[in-house]
């Protein structure tokens, strides 16, 4: 995990997300506190728990993006879940503990990827030798009693290896033994807390007991290299150490982002069985507070996983959550609505801003797209106005508007004779005026 200072974390987040300084500071401190905890003596370290965060703000202002970019920045396993997909035990829906199992599988993938990079060199040399054996079987037969013949065959094999590495045999076909993937086990009609756990444990048991199916396939050398590379890297990686490292990674560095937490809050005149919403909150309590969840990789303790919850809280209020659950999220951050200036900055400042994305996409067709300053100002004005007068969907409104503005250019790009396209404010308003008129009328239609 990268040991970044809070100031460095905020600076990096500023490259992708506009505004919301309070939320950025809160998550930066939470991540730095993890590094600080690692420096403590072991007996004190186990008692220092993360201060979970709850973000309050409308959709499209950057709640999810802050959490996702944060995890990417520090290289932590990250999982985004919707609170509404979980239900109380006994109802139709997913078990709350499954979020820990999902996060653990993500961590396994991260550890495997890192270990693959470590063994790539050795795996590549093994793959080359196997491909030579498949292409020229006679090259692997050695005569111990004839040193001269062995030297001749070794020189021949070295020449063939050089040609193989130069890519001369890429389109030749070879016959390869490929392992067949077993079908996932599914349990239908079962209910209860451990249904998903039973599925994963049964799957693991069958994977260990049943013999691996083998199938012979004719593939090109190019395809065979990819298949063999997967097989050889897997063979070189110690599965036990992968599991241990993944569990340690989740327990000490995992981040879970629970979105739509306000949808499982009581009150607010919502419809549906209230017991289910309260049940989700009750099931979340032990997971957020700290419990042990059994996964395919072994038991995982959730005491030091950082939980970030988020919700708009338009209908329900934060106080509608159970007091016990509120107490598990001691840090509350309010994210603000986006202003005209925010929309303008979103269009121009981030590293991969929307305007740059569209320009780069069209550049693949040889089209040079330029949005003038007054065009960008017009797009920001219209996005702000539409959000204010209709449904406020935050920065996502810019996707809708930009797509409409650039639609004609994007459609005609391969056939354009004039490859220089300049879009100004007049063009923007010409494209969007009919849309805005329809939006105004739609407000009065039942």
C-alpha cells in the first residue's frame, strides 16, 4: 500500500474530481490513519479501528468516484455495493455477508496479478520450450551416448527458438491439451443465512474431488502461447500464499462503498415491507462493527475494513437509520450541489475530462474536434439550468448534453471530408434548444 500523506491524496483526487473538498479531506485522513495504525505496536494496533464515513449528497456529485479513485490510488481492494440488493435473512435477496466474500475474491485477483508479474519471466521461458516441443517434437529427443548429435540438435533447437521468438511461427497450428472449466454449482430453492456460503464451499469441494477434464484443441501458436502462459503462471504461483495474502489485504486495507444507504432507512413514507429495511440495517451492524465471515479463502475478520456509506437522503433523513448503525459511521460529510462554475471545471480541469475524451475518440477517425471557450460555457450553463429546473442528476447531465451536441459529428466522422470541426456556443444552443423546449413541456404532462 502506498504511504501517501493526506495532502498528496487530496492533490491526486483533485486531478479527477472537482470540488467536494470536505469529502476528500475525510477520506484522505481515513487512509492516512491506516498507515499510522501499521506503525503502532501490535498490542495497540488491534484496538485501533477505522472511523467509517457516511457521505450525504445528491446523485452525480462525486461520492462513488471519490471512493473508487481513492482505492485505485492506494492499491486497496475495493467493492461498491447497493444497499438495496441486500435483504433481511429469510427474504429473497443477497446475504449481507456476501459483500465480504466478493471483496475477498477481488483481493485474490489483485494478489494473483501481482504474483503473475513476478513469475512472468520464468513462465515465458517455459512456454517457449513447450511451444518448441509442440512444433518440433523431434527437437526434444536427446541421445546421451552421442555428444556430437546432441550438440547438433541443441544448435538446431536454438535456431528454432530464435525464429519462434521473432514471430515466424505465429500462424502455425499446434495441438494443445486444454483444461475444461467446471460448471458452477447452484443451489436452488434453499433459503437462509449460509446459502451462498454453502454454494462456494460445495464448489471448492467438487473442484478438489472431481478430476479436471482435459480437451485437445487445435490452435495457432499465438493462441497457444496465451493458454500456456496462463497455465505456467498458475503452476508457478503458490495458491496457499495467494489466499493468505488476499485475506491479509482485505482485513487491513479493504474498502467497501455501500451506496443508496438511505433506501434502507426507515421513515420517509416509503413503500414496501419496513421489516426488510430494518433487517438489512440489523444485518449490516455486525459486519461494519467487526465479525468473522467464512469465505472460500478462509475466515476474514471485518474489524479493520473501511466502510464508506453514501446516500442522497432526499426522502428519508440520516436520523431515520438505526442509532446503532449511525454510531458505526462516526464521520459525516455533506457533499454540495454542483454550481455553474463546477460544471465548467468538470468539462476542462480533470485529467481525463469529458471534452478530452470526445476529442480523443474522434481523433481515432482522423477528426480534430475543437470546442471553443464559449461553447464549453454554454454547455455548463445549460447543464446547470436543466438540473435546476428538472431532475437533478449532477455531473451525469453533462454526458447527456455533450452526446447530443456531438451526435452529428460522431455519426458522420468516418465520411467527413473536412477533418477540422469547431463547435461554438451558437452550434451548441442550436442543437439543444429543441431538447430544452421539450423538457419544459414535459413538466406539465402527467
